[in-house]
């Protein structure tokens, strides 16, 4: 003969309720009955301690189904997580008195694990990323997402090869200048010359040829990886002739002003070339390249650099000079640099000018104000120090602190 305990009785075992997949609807039935009345309608449920996985709720609506027992639903759609996350929580089942206050109670602790770790997802479609002419500057940002929070996917080359001159960053940026695909041996010269032949008889060999480059990239978040194959087609400027069979005018790749002459280009990226102190010597080199083996020269544009009295050497690309004292001011100077062929006699063939800037700081930015007074504070022996010193530069830049060398200054024992 069983003896009544006078309180609700749990039927759902305590402990692990299992592992559920994030983003998919989930429902679990918690089961208990009232040992005094065997009446499920007198039982209620509430969260007592801990927490459920995000997106999961515990309701207190009593349901009757078959044998008298209390039914509560733990239901919802778990939110995204980047790894398996286990939540531990305690649920109280209870009856109420005439004042709707808990009367008889029974508590039970459970755990529920949400499985995360979704693979990253490519947004950029597989296939051809673009068609370019050699010596053209390229910038292609591949797009992707990761459903898991706090994950930073990276991209790397798995198989194949990018066109010469292009590089791939871990953020998925393909950038650079498409270099001509040289297909001749080192001792062979392209084009006609005064000799009958040098490497191949009766042939007018060209510097490069058009080619398609196919490559496979790996997108990974450190746990899972996804592969996707792309391609880039690079036309050789040597193929841009009226009798070419490599491409058609209707394809829209070539316009009427496109020539076989390869313009030189600057290897330096546009933007700021740095921050420098006034009343100081300065030197910075711009580097140009020409694949037709012509010499190049550098041309400085804009009048914004005139107060600095800097000079650009047309042959070497060095921008140099002495930056004069400009007082307390902090000034950013903007200018352009263009590289062009020197040996070409038919017309001036130049690269598109690139924009640059240089920031020159004066004495104003050297001012630093101490926020901390002479006395930092008082410490008792054995006490953990939370004292600090603070200084603020007028420029808003970050500052570093150190004990002045050559002085008798030192910190108390145990502090640093």
C-alpha cells in the first residue's frame, strides 16, 4: 500500500533533456501529477532558478491528456549560437491555496544543450568573377556570411591559381594589377626586330596571351569549411587587334579607345602615407612598374604640398625635403602622383593619377595633460592595488606609461 506524500510527484527524470538543433522548433513535455488528488488541473509550473537557452520559453498552461497528469510545454525556437551551449535550470511544480499562492511544491533540475556550429555561407555565386585586360587594376570583394554569432570567417586559396599580380586577403578581397602572362622563354624577345629570328624562326611572338584562371577558395570559421570555385579571364593587350579571334567586339570587353599599349602603374596604394612631425626631414618613395620595359617617370599633382616645400624626383619616385616648422597647427595635405612612360615617342602613355595625403603635426599635438594629481593614493600592506595614473594628450592619441629612466623613481614592492 502506497503512502501519499502530499506534494506533486515528478515523472520526467531529472538531468539531461537532450541536445536540440539551433534554429529548429522544439517542444518537450514535462510530466508530473498531484499525489494527493491525482488531479492534473491543480498543478502549475514556474522557472525557479537557472536559465533556458535563448529563444526557449517555459509556459505554465496546464493541459489534460489521457491519464491525469500535468503537462507543460517547453517550447520555442533556439537562437543562433557559435558552439554547443548547455543551459541548466530548475522548474518548480506546485499547487495553489485559496489565495492563489503556492501550497505544495516539488522542484527538479534539468539541462538542455543547443547544438551550434553552423558552417559559413558563400553569398558570391560560383563561376566567373569578371573579365579584365592585362595591366588593369582589380578589386573584387567576395561576400559571405556566418550564421553563428561572434565568428569571423576567413578565406584562403585551396587549389588553382589567381591571375599573376593578384592576391587574396583573408577577408576575401582579390586585388592587384593583372600582370601579362609571359609565355616566352627568358632568351626569347617578343615582336619583330632586325635579326632574322632569335628563338623561333619566322614567328612574331607576343609578350603575353589571353588566359582563363580557375581557382577554388576555402571559407572557414575554424570549425567548418566550405569550398567554392571561381574564375577570372584576363585578355592580353597583344590580342587587341582588328583581326583577333580571341573575342568579339559585341562582348563589350573592349572599347574603341583600348590600345595594345600597356600603361604603367603605381604599386603604392591610394590614401594616407602617414603622420609626420614638423621641423623634420622627410622621405617617401613611390614605385612604378611598366611591363613593356619602358622607363617611367613620376609627376606630382596638386598645389596642396607647396607649403611643405617637398620635391618629387621624376626618375626615382622619391618624395623628399625638409618639413618646416608650422607652429601649433595640425594639417593634412592632399596631392596626386602619376606615373608615365619616358621612352614612348608617339604619345604620352600614363597611368591614372592616384590620390594621397600626408598629415603633419605641430607642437600642439605634443601637449599632454596629467589627470592624476601628485598623490596617487594610499595602500595598506597586503592590499590589492587598484590605483592608476592617467594622462590625456591634446591629439586624443593613445599614450604609454613608463618609469623615467635615469631617475630614482620606483614603485612600492610588489607593484608594477
